């Protein structure tokens, strides 16, 4: 094996050093700066994206806060409107109940008056009917000499 031949060690070391330093020079002047530039660009892009994401996050939080405030205001407004409507309805119900009670009391009084007048009218008719009936019964029995005036006087005496 020629690599293990000690007479060629110096030439091998020479070419090793030349290849090593030339590769190092090429890497340091051409390849490493390009890699560093690419890494720097990537880092700038990542930082830009992070800044945009932070900005969007802040905007989203502000928008969420505005939404929550608007929702709270709408809820408060709806609750106030509901309370106002409820109070208005309760007042309207009370007013209608009062009107209904008044109307019912009026109808009850009118009904009582009508019943009383009909009662008096019926009682008057009952007297006249009873007088006629008594006169007819007396005539059918065959009693004579009793007239309608006598029956009226007798019924009046019974009444008093």
C-alpha cells in the first residue's frame, strides 16, 4: 500500500496541507458568507413574520375587547329595554284591571237594578194574576157576590 510507505509521507502531508488550506480559503471566502447571508435573511424574515404576528395578535385582542364592550353595552341596553317594557306592561295591566273592575262594578250595579225592577214588576203582575186567579176560582166554585174589588181589598189586607 502506497499510503503506508514512509518515503511518500512528506509529499502526502504537503498535498494534504495545500488541499486543506485551499478548501478552507474557498469555504471562508465564498461558501460561508453565502450561508451566513442566507441565514441572516431567514432570520430577518422570521423576525418580520413574528412582528406581523404580534401586530395581528394585538389587533385581534383590541377587536375582541371592542366586541366584548359592544356586547356588554348591547346586553345592558337590552336588559334596560326589557325592564322598561316590563314596567310599562305592568302599568298597562294594572290600568286595564282597574278599568275592567270599574266596568264590571258598573255592570253589576246595572244588573242588580234591572233584577230589582224586574222583581218589582213581577211582584205587581203576581198580584194582578193572583187577583184574577182568585176571582176565576171563586166563580168556578160557584160562589157569587164576590167582586174583584173585594178580592183586591182582601189581598191588600193580607199584604199589610
